[in-house]
C-alpha cells in the first residue's frame, strides 16, 4: 500500500513539473521579442515534450505489471 502511494505521489509531482515546463515555455514564447528567448522557449517545448512522452511510456509500462 505504501509503495503504491509513493509511486502515485511521484507521478503527480512529475505531471506537475511537466505542466509547469509547458506553461513557462508558452509564456516565454508569447512574450519573447528577442531571438534568444524564443530559442530558449523552443528548447523548453522540446524538452517538455520528450519528458512528457517518457512519462507516458513509463506510466503505461508500470501499469502492465
């Protein structure tokens, strides 16, 4: 029971982190007037996308067990 609660809390914290990365990248892309900030926001989008895909795959693989 305790291990399932720990896994659940880890997944929730990862999902919150993922959402914050996407939100910050969106705000930066919207407000960016300099090319450097636009590049950083694009990098955040790519990183958040890869992180999100990893999280989904991880959740799917662990649910099969």
